[in-house]
C-alpha cells in the first residue's frame, strides 16, 4: 500500500501501511448512524473475489489476519463494528473475537437450521460478543416473520430490518415489536431522504443506507452566511498566482482554521523533521498546491452541522482520487484530489451542485467531472463510486486494480480519520 502524496514526508509504520493491501481484501466500512447522526457502528463489507474454494480461503485468511494484527480495529478507529464471517471462520476461529469485544458478527436467518453454527453463536453470546441478526431476506408479506427465528432472537442484541422491501406499516410494526423486546433495531437499505424521515420517527437505534450521500431536494436552495464565507475562502484560494505569502494572508484572519491546519501538519502522524510555525512555512515545505488542498479540506471538514461520517467520506474520496491519479502530471493529481473532495459538496451544503459551483471558480476539468460526468477525472470518480457500492465487476476492476483500490481505500480511511480529528477540534 502506498502512503499519502499529500503527506509525503510522513513515515507510517510498515504494519499500518501494508496489512489490508497484502490481504487483497476489498472492504468498505458502511456507517450506521443514530438519531443524532453520530456514529453507532460500522458494518465492514468484505467483497468476495471470485468463487470456489480458493476465494473462500482468501476471504477467511484475510479476515482472520486483519483481526489478529489489528488492521480491522484501525480501519474502524476502535468503534463498534459488525462483519459477516464465513462459516468456516465461525466454526473454527471465533475464539479470536473474545479479544476484540467491539467487533460483532452479522447473523443470517439460515443459521437457525445449522446446528454447529448455532452452538458457536451461543458461545459467542455468552462471551458478550455483539450479534446482529439481519432480517433483510425475510418474506416482507409474512404475518409471523420472527416465530421460526426465536432461537436466534434470544442470542442477538440487535436486529436489522430492510427499509427498502418493507412497506411503511410493516416496517413500523416490526420495529416496535422488536424494540419492545429490548432488542436494538437497525434500519437498513435506507437509500432516500423520504424513507430516512419515516425511520427517524420510529424507535430505531441506528439507520444505515445511501441516503447519507444523496443530496436533499430543496426547491429554493439557500446558502447560510457561514457556508458562503467558506465558498469565498475556497474561491480566493483558486488564484493561480497565490504563493506562500498570499496563502498565509488569505487565511490570516481565520485563527481557528490556522490552528487546525498547523496542528494537523505538525502531528506525529506526519513525523516532520521540524515544527512548522506558520502557514507560509507550511506552504514552502509542502508546496502551494498541496497546502491549498489542505486548506480546502480543513474548511470543508469544519462544516459542523453535517454528519461527521459524510465529511469523512468526502475526505476519503479526495485521497482515493489523488492516489488513482498517480501517473498523471502533478497538477492533475492535485485537481483529482479536489474533484474527490468536492464530489459531495451538494450533499454537504444541501444545494444542487451547479448552484454551489456557481459560487466557486474551479478548473473546467473539475467542473466537468462533478456536473457533466466527463473529462479526465470522471473515470476516477466512477471507480471510487463503484468501490463504495461494492461493484467489482466493471471492466476497470481487474485483479490488479482491485489490489490497488484496496490499498488506496485503506490508506484513505487512515488519512481521512487523522485529518478529521484535527478539523473537528476547537482551540482551547
């Protein structure tokens, strides 16, 4: 796995930098958010490559390795996380979960008929391993959907319902029924804001789905003064003649932004040979184009009225696009970073992309990628979107590209989490 080009002076440990990439495991972390839009847990979705025994062996070995060496814990920042484990791993290697109490198992209803797996799940429940029963495959028209699953319901702390397949009344009744039993209920496949609004009215412990990345439809978009100020700052940074001194002057009056930026670049994560004491010094050390992207990142990640996981996703996309642009000229790598960072700008600002970009002077190549899905950066964004959705069957997803994407995604999550930890800080 390669390290960040944004932080090229950094020296990450070899374990951090290579583990998931070496496993060749395509994985995405999918957030489950509570009613306050804070993280409740991640689902780790491992995408199986190929079919047959070899694919099973690769998946089992990769998941086991990721748990034992801590790579999976780092991927989720030590938060609660749920995974689907292959049957072989469930039967032979579940003892390892006793040492990782924040990692839980997603249980399929079919396990109710598998005596060996059911016994292993009982052992995990006794060890306080979180179990999540996924009811997404149940017949939505069944009048007694939970009866045959009583033995599993007694073991699980959480149940996930499929908000896409259940009609509104059925979703509500099943959610309330499980809630009254003291089970935490998760709404899954919530892919639009209408469904999300319905779920927020029900006693769900968390909500999961693509709704988080979809812009809300607003008839008359309005940018608040703080968001307009952020766009003006980003617009000022687009001046191609800005050098280190000019960058320092542009953000001189924003003490909070300067504090966050210098705190981040001077952190142990990047292991700089000396402390950088001003924006001008940082621009000289990293280069103007790179630091400009950092300022964009800090400004955007400081949007404190939006879900933190949405902001992290924007940072992950930026880093992945920059990695995928390696081989392009340096200037285009910087623009690829911007294309990824701004790909969620409409969702972050609750306004149509074209409307938002009308307030922001951008290179035509970036605008074309974001608005018209064309130009040199559109294929990079397409690859990132496909990775998020688990679509590994496209022509660009050959085995060697999957390896590259796995490494880029893991590196991007680590970079995004580090940067966001500084972006959300407030000066003492």
